[in-house]
């Protein structure tokens, strides 16, 4: 079974600064997908960024980028030019590429609470 | 498009009561999922469906039932509610595997 670990329960960053959230995972599969979801106080789960394991190039979405290290099974999220609206719980998630694993369910880490200080 | 909608937003149940959490998606997605999120934790899969008429258990199915009679709807039934079922419940859908899952706004359930 796959596991996802987020070792930082809480992080804080000054507005306009850069912060990196860590995520490691354990799998025996070679083909899979990784995601970062943001959950603000409204509880809505919002997709931030996704990475296909077969792609060597790190995904980027505006101020959000990832550092995907497949051999190390590491998937960190970098937020540049942090804004007050970035304050939220961030979840790292893993999804198998096939349908055999519970319809390709998401396996979540326990989350990192990000605070952005003005 | 409304995306994934869930009702109700909040509910308080007494121990032993039953209820159905509704989930509807208007994106014609084949795959639908129910997750629960306990305080300070990530989401865990309760049940999932790969299409109308097909459902299967996830990690934590005990105390729940589902049905999928249409592509759009995927209700979650709680029978004999217990305090351990106090949680936030999320429904999600996905058009294809392994595409992105889209989440509803969640239902906060308290069992007293």
C-alpha cells in the first residue's frame, strides 16, 4: 500500500517570501501521479498542482512549483512571493496510474498548515 | 457548471439515527468517491464508484453504504450513526483515470 508523509505539521512565511513544503511517499509502482491540494478555512479542496511520475520536468503553476525527485520519492511544493490568500492547509496526495487500486483513489498525507504573516 | 455539489452542509445526528449525504456532479464523470476527513488529518476513502451500478469499498467502509443508480448521483448512507462517524465528508469525481479529482464543498457531520 502506498503511504504519503508530510513531516511539517505547521509552517509560516512572511508575505512576499518563499516557502517550501515537504512531502515524501512510499510506493512500489513506477507509474503514478502526485498532487498538492490546498484547503482554506472554507474546507473546499482546491487543486494547486499535479505531477506525472513519467515526466522528468517539474510542474509549475504561476507562483507554485514542485521539486519532484523520483528516486528519493520526494515531492516538495515551493510557493514564491507568498500572499495572504495562500494561508491554508496543504495536502500532498498520491494516485496510482491504474484503476486497480480502489479506482485510483487519492492517498493523502496529514497536511501542513501554512500561515502567512503580513 | 455547478461541478460537484453536496447537501447538507452541516448536520447533527443523535447516536443510532440514520441519514443520507447527497452528492451530485454535472460534469458527466464516470468515477466518483466518498472521503472522510477527521480533525487534523488527511482524507480517507470510504467508497468509490467507477460507473453507474458499480461500487466498491475503500479504506474505511464500515458503517456506510452507497449506491450509484445514475452517472450524476452518488449518495452515502449512514446507518446507526456513532460518535466515531463525526467528521467532514467530501465527495469527489473524476472523468478518466488517472485524471484529477474534483471535490465538493464537504458536509460537516456531528454525532452526539
